[in-house]
C-alpha cells in the first residue's frame, strides 16, 4: 500500500480572527503571512479551556492578499495541512506547529452560525 493512501493531513477550521494578519520575510526571501484563529472546542471541559487559538500561515500570494483584508473578529474558514516548521536562533533550533493554508475565505455573518456550507 502506498504512503499516499495511508497518510492524510487535511485541516478545515472555522473561527474568529484574533488580530490582523502579520507579514514576514523569511531569511530565504520567501514571504509568509500568519494569523491566529480562535476556535471553540467541540466539548469544553467544565472548568477548562473552551477555545483554542491556532496559528495559520500561507505562502500563497492570492490568499495573502485576501487575508490582509480580514479584520480582528471576522469569522473565516480555512483549509490546509498541519505542519511543523523549524528555524535556527541564537539559542538553537526552534519549531512551531501551524496550519499551512491553501484556501481561505471570510464567512458572511448570516452563515457564520449555520452548519450548512456556502460556496
């Protein structure tokens, strides 16, 4: 059986933007746009966290332009894959897990609460 059949790394998130997106130029020269989504947990604990704040990124220029227009509090939906990114600092190698997004859209307020997906 091939690895392509066994492995699957698809992430779909819908949540609120915590703050405006940030644009970074990496040492490689690539442009990275990152933002954070606040998503509710499906079944929060009685006295625990009820939301998670997840870091999303994209290298896709068209998606970077769309994300730049999003405002804190906007409800958005993104699709991508979970990845771990590594880089070197003065203190050694560090890493972070984030969602590398290939698609994203702002969800109209009227459909933000609906479970039916709009096109």
